[in-house]
């Protein structure tokens, strides 16, 4: 039982780590701001959910698990709001969400 | 493992510091300063200094970022061109860095139990706290009681900073009111037209306040205390101000109330010390506050932590309002 829980927790943690890595690579490699935000959102959602679920299994039925659940809930509420605020601010600053365009002005060669 | 993580975090810290110095865009520099604070908070946590980590995360990464942004709104986004004495500054910085590096050779090994810091008063604090004060968090006992004078000094530094900012920033405010009248109903102030941040902030603000109060009154048992709680409570009000606009925030908690918090907290702290003197003990000796000396110590710590929290909340919010209310020069 203990080993099964450990394996499950490590699978979740590793999968979460992979999503965070993918999000990080995407945030660096994507061409413009909106696509980069899209890539980074993977870390907020799948990365956070999987990593916290893995840690919760490690913690077992303790107060720590409840605290972790509260943190997860908090993250799931705040990070989409932050993404909204960021996207909105970019829109107001005049950055066009043009999927076909090559790159941000500052990134253009 | 701890050492490995520590080296990684410190390396990232150096990279961030270099990036802060290199960037010409002050907005980017402010964001990097927030990352710098988060990294150093993680490092403090790695070294089991949870109280310091909480303070650094709340004040360094949270409040000071907002205050820097408030200051940036009043000035230019870009740094001025470099000053001509670059070689002189480089020489000074290199010299200072070499001296500091030379000093590190005499430092004890990481985690060395024979290091002077573990031999001086720390063992006494750890042994005697259950007997004299009887609270689980020794950090709060040290901060509130053994080193009460230092903490009083810190509170007065915060208080003085608040007074200084109020003097400097409210100097040119017109007698007619805080704002130009045409700005009062400007929809661009605050984000009230944006439903998502509005709903989420209204959902979260009570919980942030509750967590602030928890940190305030749980400081005897876990990481926390007046400084962290003050920063968290101020953060809840700043969130409210960012969304609902500054005017409505000042209606909830007017400047007069903030001044009262600022002065009242410092007075409460000093007053607890004076009461101790009137009861026949030394200044800031809490043992005489109750019939039982241990209960007296606990009561004293709760009271002075409340004073710290009040002053920090009042000062942080006053500074925020002072920046936000000022028209762009």
C-alpha cells in the first residue's frame, strides 16, 4: 500500500514537473505575448494541480493536506484572474492578438 | 540536498541581481526585484527561518512591488543615461566585494554546531523559553520579549518612514481636496468595469484579511507576528484599492483611521513598556503585567505584536495612498 501510494505520488509529481517544463519552454519559444501566455498557463493549471496532488498523497490524511487543498483552490482562482489582467493590459497597451504575426516588436530581429 | 537547493537559489539570486542592474527599463527592474524577494524568501525557508521567509514574501515580493509601481506611476519608466564616473563606481564596488569575500574566509562552515551564533545566547533562549514564556515559537519570544528594545526600534523606524513619506508626498496637495475634481468620477480609476477581477477580489479580500489576523494572533504558536500580519492586511486593502479605486478604499478606512493605527500601534508598544515601569519593573519587562510572570510575558507579547501589526498596516497603507493620490508631475 505504502509503495503503491509512493509510486502514484511520484508519477503525479513527475508529470507535474513535465508540464511545468513544457510551460517554461513554451513561454521562451512562442512567438508573441498571447501565445506565450497560453504556454505559461500550462504551469498554472496542470503543473500546479499535479504537483500539489502528488504532495497531498505524500502528506496523507493530515492538516497539511487540507492546507494544500486550500492553496490549490487559491491558485486555481487567482492565476486565471492574473492571466485575464495580463491579457487585458496587453490589449489596452495596443498589442494585437494576431495569430499569424511573427513576433513582438521588441523580439523582431 | 539542502545545500544543492541553496546553491541553485543563490545562483538564481545572483543572475536576478545582475539583470536588475543591467536593465534600463525600471518597470522590468521592479518585476525582477519581486522575483529576487521570492527567491530569497525560498532560501530563508530552506534554512528553516519560516518567520523571516514569511516577512520577505509578504513585504518584499508583495507590498514593496506595489509601492515601487506606485512610485513609477509618478516618474519615467526608463532609467537616465549612465553617469560619467563609471570607473570610479566600478572600483568602489570591486573593492567592497573583495573585502566581503575576504571576510567570508573566517566564517564557520554551513551548519557548524560550534559556530559562535549557536554558542552565544541562542542555547539559553531555547532552554529557558518554555520556563519563562511558555510559547512554542521561540522566534516570537526572542523578538517580542528578549529583544523587545530592538523590535521597538524597528516599529519606530517603520513609523518614521511613514511620517517621512507623508511629509514629502502630501506637501504639494491643494487645499481643495485630495484629487482634482474631474478625476473623482473617472471610470479609468480602479477596475470596476472588469467583472472578473472585481468578483475574484471581492471573493478573496475577506480571506486575505482573515489570514492576516490568523498570522497576527498565531505568532506565538507558528511563523507569524505583527510585521507579517500588518503586510497581509495592508495587501488586502491595496487589492481592494486597485480594483475599486482609491476613493472607495479611503471611505472604508479613512486617512484619519490610518493615522490613528500608525500612532496607536507605536503608543501601544511604548505604553506596555511604561506600564511595566509603573508596576515596578524595567521598561518592556512584561513579567509584572499579570499575577503570574509567565502569563504576564504572554500578555505583553500579544499586546506589543498587536501594536506592531497596527503600525505596519497604518504605515504601508498611508504610503500607498500617498503615492496613489498624487497627480503625475
